[in-house]
């Protein structure tokens, strides 16, 4: 069958609300914003923005709230220069609303502010709204065409799940008719509306600017404000539906991931390792069996890899060192990582940049934070997540699903709350012999998710 030709001239600006503390992803997000966490050696939102720019987006507005989100996002993206090889037209913008007001506001508040503040820059273009913590292979051409064929004010990209999939309860769900017009939308619920989840990727026609200045609509929207905030899923989309705005669904056929927890991080990493996201490129890597090893590391380690080093698909970034008789299986080694001799790294483990794993250690399906040292003969069990800037002494054993962080973060972890207001975590053990990476004896503690 001949593919349908795209007949609509595409011109899109993107807006991304970036806020929240990433509490479900502790300890990683205590110091690093979730959207900048490395997954398969790509910063999550760096990879996403790259994908959309390749698709044709030239202007990106970051609605970042809070010091860490704003400053680290600015440091990473700068003025868009890192994408200059893709297009010399790429520009990035940052919302500079008053954080003293917006720290308690929601994603719809950020979107509305961006629409108003950058209206002149946006002109008569469609607006892509995308969250900072998801990955997809969505074709902007196909998405744009589907949006214009229906004459929609808003088109929501949705992903189909098995209706009994427990993950559905964590997403907004969408019901639509046989013409894909959305008839109902329900935010996160134990009883999903349908098998189709809102992916937090949507596109608006330029008419959204006029609607946002319509007295009737803004009044109806403000009536939905909850605890001072307006969110896109919880308030904005339901208000559009009640107003009768034409909203349509676009069903994604390719992969999509919402990377909000350590579990979804590991699951998505596994998918990337097995080729589910071919838009994530590794052009400077050398194939060693089924492993992709950065050319720099491959050159430094010349002659030291053998047939048993890698088992299954793996990724190894630049300037890393791997010891003798070490086996790495289905895992990711970050930049400037050092792994000793006789180490076993197994089952979708990720070692973040500048981490060290000393000899005779075993790590299974775990995450090891930036600049963290794992002492020799240590055992890290499945589901464990070791935070940044720690020094675990020789012989350490971290049990399954434990998370470890320095004692200075005790209060931060204890204050994390679920959507129902209950404590998110519970402490399981004080690790008094753990040092920070400056070898100062501040200690650490282990905690895990509290089961409701």
C-alpha cells in the first residue's frame, strides 16, 4: 500500500511544563531533576527534545518551576546550541514567571502563562505540549496530519494497554468514538475509563490562544482550580470537554514510556537495550558482540574484552574502564565509570556516570548513583537504588528494593507524600558505616516504598 502523503505544511512550537520534585524517583531526583536523569546514557528530556527537533520543531518553551528545575535545565539546554547541527533555527525559551507564586501552581497554569507570554513568537502555529519525563517514537508528521484532518482544537496522543494492566490506574484514561473524537476523560483512577492512557503528548491549533482569553471558558476553568493549581489532565482537558471543544485522540502504534519511577526506568531501559527506541542513536559506538561500546572506551580497553565480558545487549559510554573476568549482562555503563575485576553486573543494571564498582562485587537489576563507590565483595540485590555521592565499604549487602541515601537527606525523604497525603517511604535500616565520597563519616540510611 502506498503511504498517504502528508498534505499539511507543518510548523510547530513546543511547550513543556517541568515541575514537581520527582519524589517517586528518590533518591536520584533529590539532586538531579527527573527530566535530566540519564537513561541508557541519554538525558531523558534531552533525548525527547532531540526527537521533536528532528521531527521539525524549531522553538521550545521550557516552563521550569523551582531552582533545580530551572537552573539545571538552563545549564543543560542553554540557548539551544547543542541542537545547532540539526537546524540553525532551533531556539529555546524559559518561562520566568514568579516562582513564589508558581511553586504551588500546576501544568495548565504554566501552559497558559507560556501561551500568553510567547504569543507573538508562536504566531499562527500549532502548539505541541509534552511532558519532560516521557519518551516516544511519535511521528510529528503523522500526528500533525491526523490533527488537521479532524479540524481539532486539541489532539491527544494515547497509548493502548491491556485493560487489566495495573499501570493504567496511574494515568489519565480517554474514551472516544469511532471517529476518534474524545467523549470522556478521567484523570488517574483505580477504575480506568478505557484501555487508552493519556501520554501527556498533545497538539493544539492556534485557536487555543483565543479560547484562553474567552471569559466563559476561563471562568469555567478557574472554577476547577484545586488547592491553588490547575493541571492539564486533572482540570484543563475536562474543562475543554465540558465546553464542547473538539478534542480527538491519536493512537500511538510505537513505544512510549512515562519514566516516573525506578520500576518504569528499569523497564524502559530494558526496552531500549532490546531496540524498542531506534530513534535513540549511538553513532560513536563500536559493536562488541551485542554490546555497543563507545569508541573511546573500546580504544582504551583494546584487547581486554573477551567473549564473556558482555552477555546480551549492553551499552557502555565513553572513558569507562572494565576489569578482567568481569561479566556484564543486559546493562548500561555510564560515562567515566570504573568496574573492577571479577564483577558481575546483571539484569538491567544501570551505573550512572563516575560510579565505581570494586572487584568481586555482584549487582543485579539495580541503579548505582553518580559518583558512588561500591566496595569490593559487595552484593546489591534486585530493585535496589543507591543514591549519589556515597562510598559503600567492602562487603556491603543491600537488600532487594532498598534505596540508599546519605543521612543529610533524612528530612527530604520523610516529607515525601503520596497523592493521598500518606508517607511515601519508610526507613528500613541505618547504615552507619557508610561514608560519603569525601570519606567523611556522615552515614546513610536505607528506605523503601511504603505499601498502602
